[in-house]
């Protein structure tokens, strides 16, 4: 586990002396909000790019493309043998028929009331989440009949899938508590959901959680430098969630505890940064001081974290310098 934390140090502070890693796709730079998800799934063999080398993260995904990613991403054996096709718009010779029929046989999909499957229709967020959760055997019944999110009524077919996904962090609500179940998903968003599912399913894999938290923390400065504070804040929150779960797994491990404290300190810095944008100077001072205190705690727990702790303190002090005199 100590090796994992040393990786964090190199990722955050040796960038200037290291040769930058080549991007998998030229149209998915490190500043892209779905960068880590796309890179992870590409390395895992779940997604790939086009012949021209691009990924096209903004391209919308249709229902059969979504189904293919879900089935292959979960290592479901695709059967080329099947009986009568119950969907009027799915033919024997279509490339996607084996995916549709495999999913139908496993009870993952039902199709539409009119007897169609609508393979070429853009997949809606709710549809994708239903297929994904069903494929992985999630029990969502307890999420029925309750309105948790503003745009997810209690009595819709998608209610349990959206409620679970929103609460578990598969998808993120907006400032008005909306999840947008009918929204069409693009390739970047599909990758993000699949990535978040991998995090959830790997909850007992402490090394994996620490590694992914390290990558999220490395993204924070990248997003801030790209003037995308919301993406930076989400990265800091994900790092906190991952390291907190890792600490639950190994509460006696000081290396994991140090990582959890560093992630929390980084999140506090992001709070200070966001309040600085709003010119709420009292909160800027509050969160900056909390970041400094928490990074000191991390340093005391694990001396190897000294460079990261100093980095966070420097960031907090840089933010506090902006506080007007007399505020």
C-alpha cells in the first residue's frame, strides 16, 4: 500500500520532470471531464476509438451501441444462437441481433410495447441505467415508490433505477436536484457511468480505490488550470469518497489514513477556491485554514506525504492572499 501513496507524490509533483504520457485519443485531452473514465475503460478493453484514432466523446450513443458496451464490459458471453426474434425492427442479419437476443434471454431488456426494440434510437439515461443495473444483478426494488430527485416521480418505470443511481453516485444531480432521466447519453457520459460502476463494484479493493483517488487528485489542478472549477470540485469529492471507502477497508493502516486526510485537505482547498470565486472571504479563510490543518494531519500520519501536504498548504495560502484587507 505504501507504493500506492508514493505514486500520488510522483503524479502531483514530478510532472515537470517526467515525459507526459501519450493520450489514448487526441480528442480526449486531460482537461476533458470524462478523461479518466475514457482512459480507464480503454485500458480495460471496454471501449475503443474509431479508425481515425479519435474517440468522439460528444457523439450520441444509440440503444444497441449502449447494450454492446454493457454486455462486453461485464464479460457476458454473447450467443449467436437464438430462437424467434420478438422485435419487428431486429433482423437475423443485423450486426447487433446477437447482443439484443442475448440481453433478451437474460432478462436485461424487454423492448417497447409496440413490439419494437428501436435499436437506432439514442439511448436515454434511464434506459441505460436500467440495462446496466439489470446486467449486474442490482436489486432496486426498495427504491420504488419514492421521489428523491426533483425530476424523478415516484410512479415511473425508471424510478428505482434513477433513485439508486443518483444515491450511489453513478450519475450526478444538478444544483436543482435533477437527474434528467430522458437525456440522451454521449460516449463520454456512457464511459463515466461505466467507470463509476467499476468504482462501486471495487469497494473492497483498497489498492484500486487508492490508485483511482490518486488519479482524481492529479486532475484537480488540471481542471483548475483549464478554468473548470466544477470538474475540479467533483474530482476532489470523488477522491474523498474513494479514500474514505479505502479507510473503512483498512482502518488500521496509516498509509491509507494519510491518503484519506490528503484527499479531504484537497477538497477543503477546492471549497476555498469556489468561495473565492464568489468573493465570500469569510468562507475562503475558513476552508483554507481547514485545508492547512488537514494537510498537516496527513503529514503527521505519514511523513511521505510531506510534499503533497506542502503543495496543498501553498495552494491554500495563495487563495487566502486574495482576501481584501479588512474583510
